[in-house]
C-alpha cells in the first residue's frame, strides 16, 4: 500500500514537473513573440516612408536656383566647386550610413538611412540658395 502511494506521488510529481515545464515554455514563447512584435512596431514607428514628391520639388528648386544664377552670371566658381564637393560628400555619407545600418542589424532601415543623407543635403541647399522670399511650405 505504501509502495502504491509512493508510486502515485512520484507520478503526480512527474506530471507536475512536466506541466510546469510546458507552462514555462509557453510563457517564454509568448513573451518572446510579444517582444518581437513590440520591436517590429517600434521599427515601424521610428521612420515614416520618405516623401518623394516633396523631395522632387526641393531638387527642382535647387536646380532652378543654380541654373538661374548660371544664366545671369551670378554663379561663382566657388559655388560650382561647392556643388561638386557636396555631391561627392553626400554620396560618401550615404554609402557609410547604408553600411552602418546593415552592420548594426537594421537592414530594413538601410535604404531610409541612404535616402535621408540626400534629403538633408538637398534641403540645406534649397534653404541656402532660396531668395528668402515667402514660398508655399513644402511640409
């Protein structure tokens, strides 16, 4: 009789250990899934997609400003040099930002990092070359 009770107790303890292990595994899996889901949602909320329409308008505005200065003779040699140096620097910085994003494990945001470099360069040129008169806001 004592043997049967001891055997039943061992079986109960084994079942309890199995159930505890299963419960821990499910808890860890759900916690991991929730963690991955929150990481994914955070990545989505970090950066919105680039506004290509606004970028195109800013590029057009920079080109028009430089072309009008060139046609009127107000485009200096220093501005021409600056234009080429800025293009080379933007390409280098964009490449480095893209590589850094990939090496940091953020391959999904690498293209956005690449585009952001060019967008900042175009916006700074647009502000610098504008005639300081009122324009429709691009944002």
